[in-house]
C-alpha cells in the first residue's frame, strides 16, 4: 500500500511539474516586413514561418506531455525539403516534402496537423513533388520517382492512381480545374502537360519539346485560374506560358535575363482572385508578381535565411483571402505572406 501511495504521489507531482512548464510557453515573435520599401506604399507583408506543427499553435496533449517528460521526447514532425504547395477550401495547406517523403497538412485555423505518405500496406511515397486539391477535398500527389499521381480521400486513405499508362517520362507539378474536373500533370522530362479527368481517364497532351509558343523545355509547375486558364512554368525556356481551357496557347510572361520581369529559373506559379500571376524564381530567390497583361507589379524576397528571404524556393499557392504560401526549399520551411488590400495598407 505504501509503495502504491508513493507511486500515485510521484505521478501527481510529475503532472504538476509538466503542466507548470507548459503554462509558460513563450509566444513566437513575428517580424514586421513589407514590400516594396518606402517611399512606395506597401503591398505585400510577411506573415509567418512554418517548420513544425507548433508554428501553427498546435500543442501536444497533456498525456503526451507526461509521457515525454517521463520517457523522453519523441521525434517532432518537421519540414525538410518542401516542394509543391496547395490550399483547400477550408483553410488547410498541403506541402509536398521531397526530403521527408511525406505530404504535410497544416490547418492554422483549427490547429490541426497530419502527414500523408502511405500508398499501400507495404509502400510509401518516394519523392512527392506536386499537390492539388479538388472540390470534394480529395488530394492529388505526384511522385516523380514512382512516376504516378496518387489520390487520397479526406480520411487520408489512398483511393486511386492516375498515370499508370506510362505516358509520362517524369511527372512533377500538378494543377486542377474543378469546374471542368480536369487534372493537369506536368511531365518535366517529356516536355509536355498531360490532361486527365479526375477519374484518371487520359484526355489529351499539351505541348512538345521546343522553344516556339506552345512548346516546352523542362516545364516544372502549373496552376489554373478561376476561368480555367492554364499557367505553366516553362522553366528552361525561362517563361510562364498561358493556355486557354481548351489547351490553346494564349500568351507568355517573362524571358531569360537578369532584370526585373525576366527569369533565371521560374518554378512555382500561382494566380490570385484578381488574376495577378505570382512566379517563384528558384535561382534569383525571389517572387515576381505580374498583372493579367504580363506587366510587373511588384517583387519581394532575396537570397538569405532570415524571414522574408529565400534559398532555392519552389512551389507557391495563393488562397482566396490573399494569403501566399511559398515552399522555401533549402531553408526547410514554408513562408506565409499576404497581399494587402487597400484598407490594410498602413498609412504614413
């Protein structure tokens, strides 16, 4: 009886110690950074950096805290080499991580986090690159090593495979048109974009290798705007190409060069509700924003490890609220920015 009483008292003491330690968790300081610099009015603001679940306010349960205190900390999930980024309609952000071989899910609003990586009982993702989410909340993940696109339902179960017809040489970025229920799969080594239905039925091929309009040279990422237009990062042609929903070439943005409005290695591309085009340049470590006519509006970021700087960034996504999510590859993080509305622009 005495031993049992001492054991209970010991556990109670440990609980008090753990809860006391957790009560004084310091708040993460976020620097205030705007672009462009004065005297121009700010248009882009830095919001946050995500490396682990705690960065979105997620804390372990009290039981896990006790177990960690007694037996030692278990390995904390973290971002290692982010590539593609996608947002769903409920505030969730999916991040393909080629280094950790998983897809991270961050939901800051509901303080939720999980990972997806299991394909079958005996197989997992190898090199996830692109991610896209449909209207039903299903997640599409391209794996460049397995050369397939895997489909996961909202319960994180793998429910389908797209691309087992071997039409692609090496898949990479994904884009999804929810209105027409189309999935665009960028085939980097095949210098083309493959079009599938969301049921996995092959529909057509866009492009071939070349330098003329409508052709590609190692394309990487893609996105679709609200009207169904397709934007493809034609990386080694140093441009973004725009296609109609029918797959016809419409226009291009950018060219090779060192000046603003030009590219060295365009990768991630996203379009916001105003049809502004966001382009990540992975070698210049910057993001350039163009209007629908291809005119440069603003650029932000530079090479570095501090907040608001980049080191080989890759994918990008923009949600309906104007939040911008960028996979900052070699800095092992996702950075969050915001396009300021007129009423949000600081005065003075």
